């Protein structure tokens, strides 16, 4: 076997360590992103991109983070590039749909329909690629609930997606139906979705939070909602996984309820606690400003 010449060894070694460094930094950024520390994650991904050049991974996360901060002009090019270069990746299609949906909200009357159709096409493509992933069906629920029929919206379509989510994940299905019941002014049915969970486990963090969320969104059963959310804060905070509320969510909804009861100073305190629990929790920051 021929020996590897020293200069070639140095070249391959440099490639190897550069690759290891890129992977380690990327993993660190993803960990921050999944922990909902979006500002910290963005700094890491920007640094990775400066040192190693753009990639699908950095494009995706930088695009998603930009949308979280309502920076459409930053996020859209990242996500368009992802969807163009890897059209078979469902998460890229779904993220592009989010960007197009935000563009539709901000566009003038003549451009809204075009952006809305791009949004729907991307969401439908994500579901087509990964029909067993409830997250992509949640995007369709949001679209069908809010878009006019001219753009493909419709509550019957939203309920069909909720039924599919319930088939895939029972707990997420309860939230999906509760969300649609609230949109349909069927508040009692929304609250009822979580009764079986609380009968089986009175301290179920997920169910307690969603009782509080139902109260905040409907304006009904306010005292019950406040009690449920305060009970959440007495329980251990769940691991930050997709679909699981955090203490920041709880403080935010508690602020909503206190605000509805006319307790402005207490509401401000809860919004401040939400931002203290999660410095990137934008809804609480917006609520404080308002």
C-alpha cells in the first residue's frame, strides 16, 4: 500500500476537522432552536454560515427564525432556496408555506391571492410528502380556518384535517378540535375536549394549559382558566418538545385572562414573567407594548 504524502494528509485532515467543527456548531444551534432560544440559535447559525458558507440546514433554521421575528424579507429567500434545492423535504415545503402565508397577510389587495395560493400549495405538498406527520396538517387547519373560500379556505376542510390529526395523535387531535370549536363559537365543546384527560389525571399539564387557553380565547370560564394555569406553574415544566406548552406559554395565557378580568397590573406582571422565562417569546412582548 502506498504511503499518503504529508501534504495530502494535511489536506484531508483539515477537511475532516472542518467537517467535525461544522457539525458540532450546527448541532449546538439546533439544540438552542429546539429549546426555543431563537436569538442564541440565530447567532450560531450565522457564525456557521460565515465560516463554512450557506447550506440547506443553515438556510432552513435562519429562515424559520426570521419568520418567528416577523422578518419576512430575511426569511423568505432562505426558505425559497431550501424548497427549490430539496423539493422532497416536507419541512422545507411547510416552512415555505409559512413564509408565503405571512407575505399574503402583508401584501396589497392585488397580490394577496397569489401569495395565498403559493402558501396552500406548499402546505399541501408537505402533507403529500409526509402524510403521517400531524404538524403539516396543523398548517392546513390554520389556512382553511382563516382563508376565504376564493383562496381555498373552508371550515369543513379544517375539520377533516383535525380528524386526521386525531387519528395520528389523540392529544393533538383534542387541541385541533378545541381550536376549531372556539373558531365556531362552540365554546362548551372546546372545554369538553380536555375533560377525559383531567378525569384520568387531574394534574395533566397539557390539559390544564389548554383549559386556560380555551378560557383566554373564548372569554368564558375565566376563573377556572386562571386556576388551571396557576396549577400548571406548580407542576414541573415539561421538556420543550413540539406541541408541548412551556411556562412562558402559561404566563402569557394567565396574563390574557387577568387582562380580561380588568387586572391590568397583574396581567403586565405575567407578561413580564413570560418574557423572563423565554426572552424570545414575542406574543408576551407585544402584549406588554399594547
